[in-house]
């Protein structure tokens, strides 16, 4: 398994006031021995504005390659255009196409995105209509992704609507496109399947927790983020991400099930919003490798 780390871990939350530069992050990950990096599409990192020219995109690809870093994916900033609003359909797809061009140019095999809409912001009367409307938008995006050769990976989480296990499954089925897959973040999966955090209507949890969630989504997971959960929300919004082994996820049980997910090449470490993420780069890699080795031994 190749292991990468999300560059946003050093630009959001505690790092927002003084984000680490992409060059700093890449050199740090390379020195630590990571196989790759997952790029952040949020300022000040890899945006269409900061990497506007073909030359700048080619240079980024060369820079990372010279450091021995692959790219596991690209976390897209689509927050300015909600895909839930009917009038935004064309603008959202057009912006998505621009980001796909960027992904293809730098060599990212995957683009990560979310619903971009907070829980509670959609009325009960429009909730199901919004669900179907979103599926239509994403189905069109998935066809564009197919043409670009970039996999779409939807990251569900408590901070955005449609985060119940059943909703995640049903939305994937509703889109119904092979280039549309689920990004399975283990912390978000815990908060969804075990804590039932910020869900619409009646809470849904799974008796088998995160492992049962993996089974439910069999064949639809296209990317994996590996991080622990302490069962809390960060700023009452989204999942708190804590270092591996410091939360409630039973890794000895879950590790082999993560390895069994088909067609997964990368595990991306995600310490988003964690205050000491920079200091834990090396330790996080050791923990991820140890977890993988133990999981392989258990298979």
C-alpha cells in the first residue's frame, strides 16, 4: 500500500493563519519517506489561479516527481457553487471541468469533493428533491471525469448533508456511474456509522460500525483516508481527526477489512485541524505502516 498525506493538514484550522507552503510540505513528506502527497485545491496551494499556465502545472508535476512523491488525489475547492441549488447546475459542472483539467495536467488520478451544504440548511420539504438534483449534477460531472481520466471521489462527512450510511449508499447508486466513487475517510465513517453525527431526521448507526459500513459500500469505494476518531466533532462541525491509535477505531479488526477493499492503491493520512500535525509527520507514517503490516499478517 502506498501512503500519502493530505497537504491541507498544514493549511486549515490551527495552520490557517500561517499555512505551510506546498514546497515545505512536499519536502517534509519526501524526507519522512512518504510515497506521495494528496494535493489541496484551496488557497494558498494548488488552485486554478496559482497554477494557471500549462508550464506551471508541468513544473509542479516535475517538482513532486523529483522528490519521489506520487499524487494520490486532489481535494477540490467547489465551495463557492453549491451543487444542491438548481440554478447552479451549469456553473458547477463548468467549474468542475476546469478542476479536472488541472488534475489531469499535474497527474492526479482522483478528485475529491463534497456536497458543500451544511446539515440543517435544506428544508424537510426539499430534502429528497435536493438529493435527486445532486445526483443528476454529479452524474454529468462523472461523465466529464471519465473523459479526463480522473476518478471522482465523494467524501461524506458530518459537516455536510447526506451523511447517513444509507444516504451514502443510495446516492452512489443514484448517480450510477463507474467514475463516481466514495472516498472512505475512517474518522468520518466512525462519526457516521457509530456516532450518527449531524444526520437529517432519524439517526442511523450500524451495529457493526465502520467495518459494516465498508461492507455496505462494497464495490463503491474508490479512495481511502486513514485516520482515527475520538467520537467528537471539531468545532461542532465535522469529525475530529486524531492520530492513529489515539481514538476509538479498532484497527486490529478494521485493518484487514481496509486492505480487502478492491482497487485501492493509496492510503492517505489526514490530520486535518490537528494542532500538532507538522510535528507528527514521521510518527504518523510509522503508525500507518505498522497498522498495514499487522493487517497483512492477520489476513
